[in-house]
């Protein structure tokens, strides 16, 4: 564990033209994962999904983030909240899946809570020390950004700001994209492996020869903006490929002819194109297992139904291809021979170095040494 933390600091300090990846134990050690769960993951802003998953009062969905079950709900006041999905009586989960409800009723003893988390009813509760007003559901910090919902488990975490990334996404009008698909599945890989995989163009032509190579060949990948808590790159389209939909009126020709991929650390990766937005939210479970929730959104009415269905099928195949490679790699990363290796240049794997550097900065923050 100490060795891995020292190794991370050493590799992050290497010259920019000599980057190296981390050894396999960084991705397979449960002790390392437990450390991350208590530090960088618990203090990070995690994307839970899109705002228009819960457009109306009473709309909700549930999610498990580390050891915290969350109830994400739009209240009567229109505000989105992330409540603890744990009854204040004996700890029973209040809801599963998604839906719409006027109140959350515990299936164990019928305690009922409002859409703001306030306790409404505790039947037959006779206890001199019981104060109903103090028995509301705990609430976690929420921040909305570009149509995404984020939560932070740390009660004192400051809000995030990414002005350069905002400027990069602004022409796409990301907030105006409408949700057309949501899916979840478990992947047998480490959470950091998926962040790194999604955020490098080096593998595109090799892993996705039929699905992505024709539109986004590895050789046209170019690094974009990066900063505190994020990185990005452009998967550019060949000159003979027509744009995939018109998108927002303010897009340049270059922006229409690329997919702008970004990662918001620690656990969100996304691909923003002119008419299509795909985001993967990663929920780490243990060193070798994650829950992946991915959403697809389209720009207003830019794409018809058949085209949308075709895009969903394409991304299902892309995700399957990535999952297959990462699950095979996760097994091999347990090997004593899975040592640190050289990273490719900035346009191909510079985003991995950005992630590595950010992790090292978080790990060396006061109180974590």
C-alpha cells in the first residue's frame, strides 16, 4: 500500500515526455481500493445521471455510491435532492429502481417520508424521546452542471468549477440535450481502468475496428483542454466523413466533425458530439468490480427514432468491446509481471497522465499523508 502511494507520486513527477503507467497492483489491490474509497472517492463529485431522468415532482431513481444507498428525487419545489435511502427507524431501504411517488413508505414498518425527506408518519410509535421533526432523511450535497446531476458524500466539499471545460462544451449546448436511453450493468474491472480506457484514443482503431475506426481512427486523436479535476481529447472524423447531425447553430465545422471526449474525475467519462451525448457513470464496488450506468442524449429533435435506435445499438457494441478487453486485462493485472509501462504521446495517452497526476495530487493532500 505504501509502495503504491510512493510509486504514484514518483510516476506523476516524471518529465512530461517520459510518462509511465502504474503497475497492476494499483488496479487489483483491495487495500488500495479501500484507501481510495475513504479518500479520493468519498471526497469527489460523482455524476449520478441526467436532470431529465427526473423531470417532474416525485420522479426518483436510486443508486448505490460506495456504502451509501441514495434516493435521487425531484421535490415539490422543483429541486433535485440526494437523500439517504435508509429509513430512520431500523435502516430499511425506502425505494428501489426508479419511478414517481407522492411519498416514500418503508416496507418494513410503514414509516412515511415526503419528497423532501421529512418524516410524515410513524405509526404506533410511542417513545418519550422520539422527535418526529428531527427524524428527516439525511441529505447529501448536489450540484447540477450541463444537465448532469452530481453528488458529493463529503459534507463540507466545495462546489466545483471548470471554466475551460465549460467553454469547450458551450457551443454544443450540452444542457439542452434530451435523454433517450439509460442502461446499467456490472463490469469486472477496476474503476480506474475504465476511466483510462474511455479517455485515450490509442485503442480506438484496434479495439473498435468496425464500430469506431471508420469515424474516429486513432491517428486523428488530439488532446484538448485539461485542468484540476478533468481532461479531454478530440476523436476527429476523417475528411470524407459527413457530420453526424447538425447540432447547435453555433458549432464550428471542426466541432461538428469530431467527438469531444471528457472525463470529470473521479468517475465520469463522456463523449460529446454535435447531435449525440453519451455519458458513463462509474460506481466502484471493489477493486475488481464496478457498476456502470450509461446514458444517451440527443440534441433536441436532431435525430429521428430509427437513427437513435441505431446509435444505441452502436454504443451497446462499443461498450461490449471495451468491457471484454478490460475484464481480460483485469485478470492479467494480478500478475507479478504487470509492472509499469511507457505511455504513448500526449495526443494518444496524455489524458491518462492527467488522471494519474490528479490522483497523485489528491493522495498527497493534507490529512492523507
